[in-house]
C-alpha cells in the first residue's frame, strides 16, 4: 500500500486541516484590519461582516477538527509505535508535550474571536479597541498553531507514524 492509515491521518491532520487553519488566518486578519466605517458603504460593510462571520466560524471549526484529529487519532498511533522512545527522549519531554498542550490553545482563541465577531457584528467597524484586541487574539491563535505545526513537522520527521 502506498500510504498507511497513520500516514493518511497525519497528512489530514497537519497538511490539510493545519494548513487550512494557517491560511485562513491571513484572510481573517485582512478582514478585521479592513473593517472600517470610513472605508466602506453600509452595504459593503454588511457584505464584509457576513464574510468575516463565516470565515471566523469556519476557522474555529477547522482548528477544532485539527486538534481533535491530532489528539485522538494521530497521537495514539505515536504512542503505540514509539512508547519506549517517547518515554525516554527529548521528543516526549519537550516537543510532544508542547505540541499537545499548545495545540489546544489555537482553537480556544479562534473560537473566542469567532464569538466576538458574531456577537458584535457591524459594531466592530466602529469599535477600534475591540477590533485591535481581536487582531491580537487572532495572531496569538496563529502563533500557537504555527509553533505546534513546526513541532509536529519536526516530530514526524524524526518519528514517522505508520
């Protein structure tokens, strides 16, 4: 067989879902930065808010799918294959532990952003401080996912799952 079950799950987790989350960040951030009443007509603002709502909710869902697939489908394969290595090496004490714990931060923050965007709606265009806070939280979610993805790529390079 060309790909094992573990390969496919790891690719779904990192290359598909993880990459989608990281790519969606740029669109969401651009949407938040461009959300200004002085730049948009009322109709343009409604269209942009609809896109921003859909995008942030989709990003939160993708983040949750990524972390759930990684935690409950991919990580058990690592444990089954590499239990002796994981219990004695750097990969469990640092990389895997950080990857597991930091990975859960991204969907939590992405969900918070999606909630605030949906809760405040077009008022976000007028509320500069809330919008800036969302940009910071959104960026923190991105950084958590990026570090987790880097650690995941390094872990998969050293300990490929099969």
